[in-house]
């Protein structure tokens, strides 16, 4: 059923439709009309038809086009196509400047500075608009702002800032700025030579950065010392920054940081607090460390907040307080401090000082990983082990490569493992060797061991021996055990059972069960050592006590035959049984033979496990918390 609209209702509906159609039409054509007016205005201006240009610019300017507003203002300023009118020029410049039109901001500042279009000059307003344009690198505005600072017009007189803006303008090839810059440098040099501490500091920074004058570190230090000695806190801070990079400069740096901190220099407070915390350049002092770090952290210095969080977390001579650690790390993390986000993520993962929250931990690691190598490594661990995320070796490999490129050294052995095993990347022996070698050069013993295994399995025994020896010298008993095997078999070295025994014994005395077993075998057989059953029994017992099945089996054999001990079939049965319960098949066979009163027992020979170390990839249960890479000591920024 269709309802017919009557008189007044029909008219109202038609009016509404017409208005909506108009609005829709003007909306769609607005941008075209705006752009067309600007284009037509520029065309007319270029042809010298200023009257026509003014009309087109006005049309687009009324629609809000900032470029048209600027051009219309210039016509009013110069009296082209319209009667000269500084007030109208000012009006349109303000509209364009408010839309961040740089040239409009600059021209508006010039009118305000000279008093055109206003009742009286407004240097404060001029400085405001010059600064707006200068901050967006408009060279002319930078120079004018420099001149205002030099004269103290509209701003507090500051020759250092004047020089800074002049240098920035000159860098943009503003030839007028070059001349003004040199005038300011000469003025600063003159004041510095007459003992002006602020001028001395400004001159020092110029020498440090090589801005306006040639770079000269010695001259920079000379003027920093002069200014610092006069009590200039900025100079004291920057002198300390210079000294801290020198081999023996930490002690003097700490004194200058402290001097500046006592003058309420917050970055210096953060620095001296860190030095007191670590004992760098000064005596470690937890009370003073907390005092200065709190001063800086309370004022919002993010790296001081991070360092406070680390101190409260790590408990190295400081009161351990997980909640305080979380509080300060959170403050820094809220300001996108990547170190803080990384350590805070670890605390969420562990549930320390905060409820355990894997999702929050992952989010923080991901945010920190945008720039932090440790966070990138930690994120890779999550993907490797499937913690809160799906297990993904490919993504793990990507993050490990990023972490290593960021300087994270722990990533190198993991990359070696992934290339060695073909996990997340294609198997590539050369890449595995590359990453293992990099980690080895930095002292990673597991990487050295894996590299040795890789060469051993490839038949390069000499290279393998050299690497195993390197691991053994670092205290690796598994490597010592393999060296013993290599001497037994003459692999990469001359066959030498005496050296094999020495290598086994060195590891055996460190409690390494496989070497205890291997040494016992040599004593039992008299190979490389004098044949002594009692010593064989001693070392079998040492290994058997560690539930080493092969040693338990051999110890049972010694009891069964009365070698090195009194014959004891009950002890023999007990040890055969223990070994059999661990799945050693020959022990079960020997147990049956013993019960049948037979003596043709089977013994295991040497015990060597030629396998790479990859527990981080497959250990169960996995202790992720111990594997995480977090910041454990405060660092100077």
C-alpha cells in the first residue's frame, strides 16, 4: 500500500531533497573547486594579470586552501591586483600559518617584527612564528630567529642559541647566515678568552661537534675544563662524558658528574648514581647510588628509572624488592625505554613483583624488540619453545638474525644449531661453522664443542682435536673424555694410551662419570696404566654411584669374579640388576648368566657420546627464566 504525501508534507520533502542534493554536490566538488581556484590564480599571476589572480586566490582561500591564502596575503602586502592592505595580508597569513604553511609563518613573523598590519611591533609573536618555521628547517626563519636571540628581542637574550640557529641556517646554504654565524663565533671566542664560563662551554661544544669551526677534541676539552672549573654544570657534565670514554678517565669523570649533580643537573645525577652502583671510577656505594638515581628517576629521566628497576631486581649489594623493580621498570617502559620493557617482560614471565602474565610478557618483548637485541633474542626463545606463541623455528631464526645484528652474542650458538640441524632454515654446514666459529671466538664453550663435533664427524680429526683441547682447557670434561678416545684410537693425534689415561683421569677426578668408567677400563685391562683391579673397582664405584649403567654392569662383573674385591655374588646380582633396570641389555643378559652360575659376562668398552649440545632446543622441563637475556647491571646511557 502506497501512502500519498499531501500538500505541505510534499513541499517539505522536496525542499529537504533539494538541500541534501546541494550539500552532496558541494561536498564532492569542494576539493576540485579549491584546487582549480589555486591553479587558475597561479596561471593568472604568472601572466601578470594580478586582478584575475586575486579573484581566483580569494575564491580558493575562502574554501580554506592554505597556499591560496598565502598568495592572496602576498598580493595584499605588495598591492598587486588589490589595494595594498597590511591588515588583510596579516589576516590571510595567520590563516595559512595556522595550517603550518612555512612561508606564511615566516612572512607573518616579518610583519609582526616590523609592525606592519598591527598597531605596534610584536617581537614576541614574531619569535613564535619564526620558531615554528625554523623547527621545520626553513633557513630564512632560522637566521631571523638567531638574530632575535642575539639581540634579545621577543626572547631572552641567548648568544648560544643565536649561534645554534645561525649554524643550522648556514648548513642549509644560507649565505647571509654564514656571515652572521662568523660574527657570533668571534663574539663567543672573545668572551671565552675573557673568562665567560657560558661562552667557554659554547666554544667547547663547537670544537667537539666541528660546527662553524674545525673539529678539535683537545681544544674542546681545554674549554670544557675552563668552564667546568668556573662552576658551569653543563660543562661539568659534558667534560665527564668526554673523560668517561678515555682509558683512565672514569675516576675524574665521576668527580665532574658529582659536581654537576650537586647543581641539580639531572642527567649527571643519573650518571653518578650508576657509577656508585657499579663502582665504576669510584667506590661502590649503594646508599649514594639510590640517592642520585632516585633524584633523576623522580624527575622522569628514563634510563635512571631503568637502572633503579635493575638494582631493585638484581639484589647485588642492594635491597631486593620485586615490586619496586616493577614500579620503576614500568615507568621507563611507559616512555618506550626498550631495556626497561625487556626486563619488565621477564618479570611478567616469571610472575615476580606482578601476577604472571605470558601475554603481557610477549607484548613487552615484541615492543622492545623493535630496537633491543636482548629482547629480540628473548622473543626468538619464545618461538623456539612455543611459550605463549605457536612453536615456529622460522620466526625464531629471523629474530635471532636480528638479535645478532644488534650485537647479541648469545644468538650466535643458536643460529649455529639451527643451521646445523636444519631447523627454521635450510641445513647449511658452512653457515653452522660460521656461527659456531663466531661464538667460539667470544669464548662460548658449547659452540666450541659443537664446532669440534662437526669437524670430528666430517673426519677432520686434527681440527676437531684442537677445538676439543680448547674446550678441555676451559674445564669441559666431556671434551677431555673425547680427547682420551682420540688418543686411544689415534684420531688426529699419535696413538698413545698413556695420554688417553691422563685425559680420562683429569675428567674423572672432576666427577665426570663416563671418564671414570673409561679410566676404570684401562686399569682393569692394564692399557696405558699399570693393571690394578682395585683402582678399576674404585673408578667403577665412583661412576656407578652416579647411576652410570655401564659402570654398574662392570662393577657387578668385578664382584662376580672377585677382581679387586672379594667375590660377592649377591653384590654382583644387585649391580647387574641396577644396570638392567636402566635398560642396559647386556646387564640383563649378565644377570641371567649369573643366576645360571655361568661367567661369560659381556662388558661395555669405552663410553663416548659424540653428540652436539642442543639442550636449549629440546630440554624438558625447559627453564625459560634461566635462559632469558636481561640487563643485570645499570649502564651509563
